[in-house]
C-alpha cells in the first residue's frame, strides 16, 4: 500500500460511516421496547469511554497501529497469538458484514440472483478501492458519506411526515424500569456498534495531523450515537414498541409504511442505497485492518497482493460460517458478542492500557 496520509475529516467520514453504516438498518435494544433509544444513548456514553482507551493507547505509542503496539506492551512471545486472533477477528467481521449485505440485497431487490454473486461483485469493487491505499479509501469516504447522509435525511423526513408517526408510542419512558435497558446495553449495544470502532487504532497512524486524533475519535462516537438515537426514536414512533421489537430491519419496515398522497410509495431504493454505502465503510474498515495487520506481523512490503488474498477468503467465509441468516442472528451472533466482541473490544484494550501506563511510569522513574 502507498505510504499516504488522510486528513482528520476524511478519517471522520470513514469512521462515522463505519460506525453507523449497517447499524442504521438493524434494530438495537429490541427487548427494551419503547426505551430502545435509551439503550443507544447509554451505549454511546460507554463508547466514549472505550474510545478514550483507544486514544490513550495511541498517545502512548504514537505512529503505531494496534498490531504494532501489542508487542511493545506485552512482549513478542505473548503478542504473536494475540495479533493472530485480532487479524482473524477483523476478517470474520468483514465476512459477517458482507453476509448482512448479501442477505438483504438478495431478499429485496435481487431475489433471483445467487447471494454469492452479490457478495462477490461487492468485494471485487471493495478490493479495487482498497488497493489504491488508505488515501483512496479516505477520498471515497468524502464521496460516499454525503450520499449516505442525504439518503438518511430524506428517509427521516418521509418517516416524520407519514401518518403512523406518533411520539406517544415512546411512552411510558422506563415503564418497565431501568433493568431491561441495561441488559440490552451490555454487551450488545456497547459492542455493536461502539466497540467496533477499535478498528480506528489501525487508521490513526495514517492521520496527517496527530493533534486531531482525540477530536476525530470522540466525534465519531458522539455524532454517530446521536444519529443512531434519533433513528431509533423515529422507528419506534412509526412502528410502535411491539412491532419494532419483532423486525430485524425496522428502518426498512418503517420506510415501507410511508405513503405520500397514495402516489409516492415504496422508498426501499433509498434504504438499499444506504446499505451499499454503509457496508462499503464497514467491510472496507475491517478488511483494511486485517491486511495491515498481516503485513505488519510478517513484515510484508507489498500489501496489494494481501488484499487479493483476504478478499478471496472473505467471500467464501461469509457464506459458510452460517448456513442461513436466522442461524447467524441467533446463537452464532450471541457467541461472537460474548466470546469475541467483549474480550477483544473491551477487556484486552483496557488491560493493554493498564500495562502501558505501568510501563510508562516505571520508565519515567528509572530515567529520573
């Protein structure tokens, strides 16, 4: 990959798209009913804490990705298996995002097209972009993100103007107490999407001005969390808490209800546009992280061929890790959340920060 840099604004575009990309179409905090929007808001607060952890690690080891920090913190012997786990983790999540995309596209607009064609075509375009380097990815963010936001704003306006829209559907607030909300916040909402922003540690070294690291990172969590909260409020106001909790894609369901003068209907195309744009950031972020991790672990200079290899792995893996979408959204997703998301997004980064803090204090005392 070219030794190029991206601006703080480009990093913001890429990461905000990564955070809210495919999350907008999924329902979060379903079991909390009318308080689902609160789960996102509280999750955002914990997300800010996690982002602070990622930023502090970068400040302790400026110019290093997460993969380069780990050996400096815990040593080469212990770091090798942990780095391999992170690389496999990034690759797995790229494949799950591809599967989400493929399932929705194949079940809505391309019902006669095999899902392998949908995913394969998307990955060819994805790898073509990423082989141009992080700068090309950042520039694509400048182009794609405004389209995503414009589509989202149009959908929100249509949803608000629809006849079923009623804010009374959100009452009573905390009618069942705070417990259902907290049970949804941890670990589900914290890890998806806020904890997934751990991938930003792979992008920080590419930032052209390091002084904007904290601003870019915290802005991603704050603005993304607010947007997801507004989206949840609108979905609940249209569908009602009972219906909202039953749909896997509530935004798509709410949009299908929209009808203007019984003439303009079926705004599904805007949702599909958002899906393509959102998955572009999600898959691109995970794939970039996996390729950079492999290149740094094995000290490879040419990363272009690594992109081809990872892309070749992601396509079949997205199809075989779950026999159907129902299986993935059930026990498999619970397994990924509890045994991969929680330790790799929360536990290990916090432990790494504690060790880095202690090492820095010891080095300071030895120097004095």
